[in-house]
């Protein structure tokens, strides 16, 4: 998985849900700075972190995997 792509998906979903990073931070127990770093593609979240974010944002982890497959097919 590409960390920039994952970050973009998380950021887009957070914005769609009209949540701020600090709100996601409070709901997940992750620092706001770490969430920012993930959204900006600086860090690859662990499976546990990705699961926390997905639960908070009502994001299906399969969507991330399908997006990755689609991106690979487009190359």
C-alpha cells in the first residue's frame, strides 16, 4: 500500500464526515500530529492504527485495498 494514497483516503473521508483532526484524535486516542502525518503521507499507519481510523471514520478497510488495486492497474 502506498502511504500517500492511504493518507489521501483517510483525509478525504475525514473531511466528508466534517470532522477536524483533533476530533479524530479524541475518538481514536492518536495524536493530532500523527493523524496529520498520516494524511500527508509521511507515515504508513500500522494495521492497528488503520483499524482505529477506519472505525472512527466509518471507512471499510476493503475500500483502501480496492483503491490500491485500481491504482496498480492504471499504471
